[in-house]
C-alpha cells in the first residue's frame, strides 16, 4: 500500500532509521561513512576517490540496426550498415577490486556528458559509471535543421528508437562483462552482480523498462505488433536496481496504466512540481503514477518547484547545457537520494530484490534528505511502498 510521509516528519524516527541504513553503505573501495554517522556525512559532496575517464566512441552492436540501404530506412536516424552505434564514456574510480556498476541513460537530445557531474559524484564514491550515448535520440539528432520541437516528437514516437534504447543498456552490460575479463584498465574492476541504471526523462523511461515496466505501443511509428496495448518485455535481469529522474507517467507516448505492474527491480523516482510531462500534462502525473507501481522496495521523491532540466548536470564536461534557474537547488537532493538508494541496493547484494523486510529502513527518507533543501526547492515529500 502507498504511504505518504508528511513533509514535516518527526525527528525522533530518524535515529533508528539511520542505524539500520548504515549497515548497507559499503562501496567498492570498502569506504565507510565517518564514525559520526550518516547524518554527519555530506552525501551530495564528491567522495574521496580520484576518477579516470575512458571513452569508447566507436562501440557498435553488430547484431542490431537498420541497414542504411534497407527499404524504409530514414536518413535522419544514424545507422551503420546492419549495426547500432552505442558510444560509452566510463568514469572509473581509482580503487582496489571490483566495484558496483551504474549505467547512465540520457534524455532526448542529450549525450554521454549530460549527467557528467552526477556520474563523477557516484564514481568518487566507488561506483564505475558507464554513460551511454543513444545515437537515435542524441544532441545531434535533436538539433538537426534547428527543428527542435519536431525532432523531439519524432524521437519519442519512433518505435525503433523507443525499443532500441533499452537494448543499448543491455548491450553495454554485455560489453562490460567482456571488458571485465579482457580490457587492460577495466579487467577485474566491475562487479557485474551489482548493476544499477540511472536515467532522465527518455532515459527515465529507458531505466523503467530495463527494470521491468513494459512500454505501450499505441502511439509509436512504425507500427509495433499488435499495434496497441503493451509492447515487448525488455527487462534485463542483470539490472539490480534503477533510478528514474523525471519518471514517465500514464499517457502518450510511453506508458499505459497497465505498463507499471511488471516492475521487478527496486526503483527510485525523483521529480518535482514544475516537471511537466512531455505531453503537456501537469507534473503531478509523474507522481500519481507511483500508485500503479507494484509493492516492493520502491520510493519516490517529490520536490517543490523542481523543473525538468534541473535533473541534468554536465558541469565539468566542457559542454554547454541548457540553463535552468533551480538546477543548483535540485542537484544536492538528487545526488544524496541517488547515492543513498544505490548504496542500499548495490552496496550489499540483495538475496531477494523484492524482499523489503531487511531494507525497508535504508531507503531515502524525508528526514535524511531535508538537510539538502535550498533556495527555490524548499520542501519535499517521500513516497514509499
């Protein structure tokens, strides 16, 4: 059953929650929070580890793609003959032994640097972070002909791209398994038993699908059989958990009310009151859809005055990003909540992902996140199952 935590929850519940939470907060480098405890740690700050970057711009999945000369092939969709390019940038912490892995999926019009600062934050805390660039919905395709609105609508309704994105994630996990065996710098550095996915907007959809939700095909072209209802099951069982920033609600073009019931991996959603849906519907549609998620170790953080672009941060990449007036206010909460959730579900391997008893108190809570409120983002609510 859905439970709403009041925005001004009593502090006396916090002590027991923190004691239970601290048991799961172990990173790849065996880093523990300071003895003073979780409340004294700045979860939004970068951790102590240095980070290296490895770029794989020419990575391709030879098993997928629309041949460039195939009937119906579109010149505005980047392809290689019989292949799908999947560029990846890896943020690798300098730590001994294998660490948990997080795959990052950008939104429509993004690239592998759209979440650079967030990837860096996780990497400094011991996570190997693999940032994908989805070639059919990246910055290049969004800006083509300076037809931004038309390009956006084409991307999110293109069945080939909608279904290709989750497959990109699965391909990268498979490639990471190979790198973990053979790559000079990555050999033995990736714990493939602890894999998280993080995505924003179109990347939030991608995250939700690889965690088990099924896309609706009613609004997609070219037509996907059976032409309506739920599309294929694209869940990747290797994904331990996910974080969906600006998670999708019910409606065009991604999900129907029936899409959410098949969620299997623990999932955290984060959105806010100014984060309108791509269909133009109010932001509350993102939060209200949480009621349709099945029971499990899931949570939803709802931020006052948070806008759609606040959930991206390419700081440090050298890329110019679209401005958003409250990004600096939203990012501390997003970083703290994301780190908490991944620490719980990736810091220690769960025997049964949907067994909530041992981990119910370890998820992000209003008490833990309220210290990160600032500026325009002056209140929050945490919903749990």
